[in-house]
C-alpha cells in the first residue's frame, strides 16, 4: 500500500477543552492527507466540550467522540489507541494546532519499516494563537536515538508532535499514566529502544502555552522527571556515564526555564546552577545566555515580545 493510502488515526484527549477544541479539530480536519479518522477522547469533561465535538462530527464523519471517566491524558490517549483503526497514530492535544501538511509530510517519512516514529519541529503559541519568539530549529537526531533521548531529556517538543506506528505503541504498552506529566518523555524512551526515529525538519506544530497547563507546575514536573530518570537509569545501566551527566544538565536546564516562566526567580537560579554543575561546558551555550537575558528582563518586569496575532490559526509557512 502506498503511504498516501495509509489510514492515520488522530487521537485527541480532552478535559474541559471547550475554549480551543473547535480550532484544534479544524486543524486536524484540514490535513492534506485525506485518509484520516479523528477520535476525540472526552476524559470526563463537565463543560460544553462534548456538544462542540458532536456538532463537528455531524458535519464531518471522520470525527468520532468517545466518552470516558476522568483518568488523565495518558489513559485517554491509550483509549484512543485501543479504538483506532489506523496503523499510524497521531496524538494531538486539545489546545494545539497543526500545519495542514503535517501528517502528509510525516507519512512520507515513514516509508522505511524500521521507522516507528516521525517527529517534526514546533513553535510555542500563546492563548491568542500568537507565536512566542524566539523560533529555533529543533532536534535533528534520526535512526537509533536512545542516547539522544536520554541525554536531552527528550528530543520531541509537544505531545502533539509525533506520528507513531500503532504496532510500536502496543509493543511498549502505550503511555504510562504514572509518568504524568512526563509521559511524553517516557514514551520517547520506550519507543527509542525498539524502533528508529525519522525527522521532518519543519515547524509543523503550534504548541500552546497556557496559564493552567500541567507543564507549568515546576515542583510536579521536577518530581516526574526524576522518576522517569530513575526508570531509564535502572533499565539501561549500560549507557556511558557522560550521557547521564548530560541528562541531569538538560533536565535542570528545562526546569530553570520553567521556573523562570512562573517568575520563581530563586528557584530558576538553583536549577540553572544544578545544570551547570552537571555539565560545566554548557556555561558557554546559547541557552545559558538566553536564560540570563530572560532572568534579567523578567526581574525588571519586562514581557516577551510577541508577533502580531494571526487571523484564525498559526501560519507556519514562513517558519520552514
């Protein structure tokens, strides 16, 4: 079967997502890859989410609403994977957006049977669909990427990013509900042990940063990252020591920026110091410069510059 004929199942877990679910569904439905089914897993919403999805499903028979008791994003994704008819799974968070060519370009990169996951790059967007600068190229690792996924505490930005073979997801047991909010890093680690990764080097995902997002809870994120770190260290003691030092560096670097985003200035400095202790050479990195510039600007009460809002959704065309 030619790749353009492969059925892709889009899995959208949602809990009380009435604000953005229409836009998210529209970006999924607008994909140039036409062989789609779109499963919305309503994880016990108490707002108008279900009614919005049912209305969309009445206009597009590719959309199907599945309702379940609240159990978290991992359990909701796993429910979608279990219900999927497609051989390829495309997770999509209920407030994120896709470029219309995302799935088509990822499917084309999935031709090799050794490839089990195709990822791309992402931009951050705010609550008004505005791109949050700066915009950088992401990771470039392909093939056997386990060491890169460990060392960088993940190489894929956003759970709405990868396209994954369903058989590979089933082989690793799906997403781990106990790993939240680091379930995306853990699934990358699990998949990197059994399949190759491929890359579409383009910004095809708009990853929304909101005031209530789980990824903004610094203490919870730190605990989760520590747990996943211990899991992979116990599982793969054969990896070289420098990989573990890089992992500690990148993990604390991420937490430093997260704390800074929350204006937890002292906490941010502690995480940054821990990052530098683990990998002193990173003191010369671009990230260190950016961290201190952000720290100074936020301490001074300055806000990040943002591009002007788009009309309906993020326009990724100028970012490739």
